[in-house]
């Protein structure tokens, strides 16, 4: 068991992919430097390689954070377990229609998604995790802000 906390300069994000041979978790290298289009392209490429059984060791090792999405299976909400030595994992559920109150006091039907952040509290303080999840929520509610 390691006795120190690692600090990374880049975010190498693992993305869970279900295949006929089970769950594979390839790594999107330097995701923090790719932008939305680059991340999307890399995830599609890695998912295809995973489904074809063509991932190599370098494709599945060294991630710093994981994203797991069960929404496509009709799961609304779930909690995922952190993969050591990573500090966190984001569990993304599917969207559902809900009635919400607008800023103007009116009500409207909108799509709502659940996301749960699990953190290793030896490396990430719960308050910092909550701040990160709040920023994620803001980006999901107004995606254009990710482009700024």
C-alpha cells in the first residue's frame, strides 16, 4: 500500500466500456488538453478498440480518474467504487423528464440527469469533491460555458 499522495499535471481519464468480454476501462490521455471534440473522438476510438478486443496494455493503464455511464441501460442513479490509485470516479445515470421551477417562477418539463462523485478521502477532501461536482453541474446545465 502506498503511503503518499500523487499529484498529476494532466488528467488521464478512464472511460468504462461494456464489451462482450466484460468491462474494459481505456484511458483518454491528457483529456484536460483535448477539448470536447478531441475527447469525443478519442472516446469513440477507444470504445471501438475495446469492443473489437484490440486494446493494448498502454490503453488501459495509468488513469487518474474514471467516468462510468450506465444511463444507456436505463439506470437513473448509481454509485461507483473508486479504482485505486485513482482519487475519484463519476457515476453518470440516464436522463429523465421532470417538471422544474424556472428562475422566473414558472414550471417547465426538462431533461434531468443524475451524477454521483465518489472520492478517496485520503486524497480528496469531501468539500473539494463537492465543489468539483458543483462545477460539473454548472457545465451540464449550460454546456456553452465549457467552450469559453
